C-alpha cells in the first residue's frame, strides 16, 4: 500500500465550482496521474478534503490517503450499504472509495470521483499493455528455475542474496482469469518486494507461483494466493521454503500436496501431508532406528520418488508431479520395490513406508540396518517392530481418528483400504452392493472429517485401524438376514 501526504492548497476546488475551477481540478488530477497511481489517489483526497482509497477485493488497499483510512475504505468497498456517506466508483478492476468533507457539494465530489476513476482506468489499460510482455518473461524465468538454471534467474532478478524458494502449484476452472487477478494483487516486480521476489506464470496449464526470498517469507504472497484460490475455486499445493537448487523437488512436492487439497482446505503445505502428527508422537529412538534400517537401501532420489508416489496415490499422477513419463516412474518404482523386497501396492507397506519417510532420519542412508537380508527388510515393512505403534500416545491418536466409527463402517473401510480403494472387489468380499459400500464410505468420510480420495489420508486411516483392531473386524462378521446386510449393528 502506498501513501502520499498533501497539504490542501488555496486552489483546491470546493463549494461554488466554476468552469475554471473544474478545469483546474481536472488538470491537477491529470498531472498527478502522470506521476503515479498513489499520487493520483492522494490528489483526489485533497480535492474532496477527506480520504481516498483504491481498494482491491483481493489485495486490500492498493493506495490510501491518509494511511489510516485504508481499513475503512476496504470495508466500504465490500459493504457499501454500511457507508452511505462514501462515494464509490469502479476503477481498473478495483474500487475507488472517497470519504469527502460533509460541506462539499455532491456534484463536486462526483466529478472528482468520476475523473479519478477514469484516469485510473487509463493507467490500468497502459499497465495491461505492458503486462503481457512481463508475464512472458515471468514464464521464461519459471521454466529456467525448474530446469535448474538458478544463477540465470537470480542474475535477472534485481534483489540480491535470494537463496530460497516457496512454490505454489494451482489448478482450477479458469486459470487465465485467476492469473490476471493474482498478478494485479501481487504486483510482481523483478526488483523484489521487501527483500523477496515473486514470479507468477502459467506453466503446462497450471498457475505457478515461486516466491524467492532469504530463507523465510512474510506471508504476503500466501495470503493473496489464499484469497484468489477462494474467489476462483482453485486448489493449491505449497512447498518450501527450500534452497533454490531444490526447486524441482519443491515443484514435485507441491503437486503431491495439491492432491490433498479440498474446497474446505484449498492450500495444503507439503509438510502437512503424510502422518506428520503421528510421527511426532512415536518414541524417537526405536522409530528412527527402524526407519533408518528400512530406508538404508534407498538413495535420496529413491526416497523422494516414493514420497511423491505415496502422496499422489498412483504412478501416473506421480509422473505428472515429477515431470516424467508414467513408464519411467513405473520402471523406477519396480527397482525401488526390488531394493526393499516389498510390494509397493500393499496398503500396509504404503502406510509403513510413509511413516518411515516421515521419521527424523539424517545422513545418506548408510546407517543401522544395512546388510540385512531381503526377507528381513520385507518383514520390517509388513510389520512394525514392538514399541513403535503400540504405545499409549499412538493408541490415543488412533482412537481419536477412527474410534467413533460404528463396527460395520470400520469393517467396510478396512476392507476397502486393503483392496487399494477399489469399491467393486471390496463390495464383493463384503457381499454387499457397490452402492451400499459407497454409502458407507461416504458416512465414514463425514464421521471422520477426512478426504478419502487422499492417498496419504488412506494410509493414516489404515495405520489407525490396525492400531485399534478388534476381533470382530472381519467381513465375515457382518450379520446377515435374508441375504441383506444390516445397515447398523
């Protein structure tokens, strides 16, 4: 938000406007418009002997004179019925709000508002003519960043010392419009903003936002992305802050996190996906040792591939996130499965792997557990060693997650998860119609408040169901009468 302070001059227009005074007023506004939008809004405030605010529905107050009028102007733009003494005009995708002195004639205030709004439109059209070229440049810089040419990007960006990136990947029904709105709200500049620089562009049908900074950001871009996501029905994944050299990793992580986004939670951080809460509750000693042993055959690239696969839920979606072909991802996953001696499609293996990848391990993978035979590695994945998940803290977590489910919903959900979230084979084992199972799964999602389409959520639910398993949790335990299953037990 920019502000400029003026002192009311003797030639400020006021009551009793004549033609000469009106021309002088228009000339003052025109001269201010040639300098900046902030100067134009400030001049309008002087001419109405009050306050002037240019309020954007996403960014809030763009310009305000005085600065203290910003919040009032934004509220007036959003709720004009609550501010009958304010004068408003649409201007360049925003709203010009004037709060004039009560002694000024309405005709004079209206002329100031109309002239200022028209000049803001002219400035907006000129900015739009330059915007297309700037957007193309941003798109080029984003592609260079993803390709690993960080030096070329930082040399172009005139804000030295930028070392980290926070990256957003957004999808939605109308990306071009959201791109324009977010661009106006962020007002990106290659000269940076407060020690940071935002790059915004459309890449492969997605809206990509990369905020370059010194290791932490002030949340400004996140707030604007959140507002645009809500307004334009976008879903977003967020990754970072990460070192600039790890931008491709952040790019893949953001796409994986986006698979967990829902209309209720439109922006999902990558580090909030995949048993982060449970990992903090486990005993660090045995948990870390087990995770190090399980993951010892894997390189960091293997681990990242696995994490993206587990988050996205399928090889094709993982391939899209990683920028690889599905065939390449499947080949690499087969190699990882051979190293682990495990079936990566098994829900228990997936849940335990996600838990292992979340452990606070360090180093290059050459640690405790190296040298165990393949069968031992497989058993470590298929069954957790004692003392990890069978603790009071883990059981409390599991009961809090799935303890409220009715028995038949527990049985149905566990069976569906074992069948890789496929309804038809699960319904066959349960001996119920697919529609019945779908209804039960919908109830599970509602009772748990979870998104069952999220692969990481499914893995967490499987862990919770295993930790709270009961003797009657078996499809054969569903009572029957006349060939039909009771809806409630």
